[in-house]
C-alpha cells in the first residue's frame, strides 16, 4: 500500500472516529472534511469509496444502532431517544429506523423486550442495500 493511500485511509478513519464519538451532534460533510483535512467533495467521494457508504448513511446507521440499544435497555420514550441520538424529528427517525432495521422503533422494542440473547444473534437487523 502506498503512502498516499495510507494517509487517505488515516484521514477517513479520523473522520469516521469523530462520527462515532459525536454521533448525536449535528455533523455535516464540510465539518467532517475539515477533520479529514480535505475538501468536502473529495471527502464525500473518498469516504464512500473507503467504507462503501456515504458519510450521511454511516452517521444514520450509528444513530440507529445507539437507538436500538436504548430501546432494548431502557423504558425511555421513543421520542426522547430520537432526539438523544441526534435525529431532529420523530418522523425522520422512525422512517430511517424502519429502513435500516426493517421494523418501527416501537415494534423493535416490543419484539426485543426481555431478550436473553443479544438481538444481533437472534435476527439480522439490517436489510441488504440496493
């Protein structure tokens, strides 16, 4: 692997790690590009080439993953969880959650209530991407 490829990978990992840490904060491509020290257009293209999805989709998945844990482990309201993980509206949260998980947040909570085994072992939670 060339030095240029290694450096590009490091920059993309730096931005991805920032997304993992601050998933609930408003993050946009220009802010992430600044973290990676590249232009926004270059960042968006390179992130997708490196990780197989857009930065926006990656962030959505991280937020939904955190929401899944909160839905399983707490009795907090779905709307509260929506805002806590970084979504700006319950409608967008529900639509994105359903798209990624295959069921609504409320149905997911009901189906996973009291599960003795982590749900990642009992059923696949993501749909194949087209």
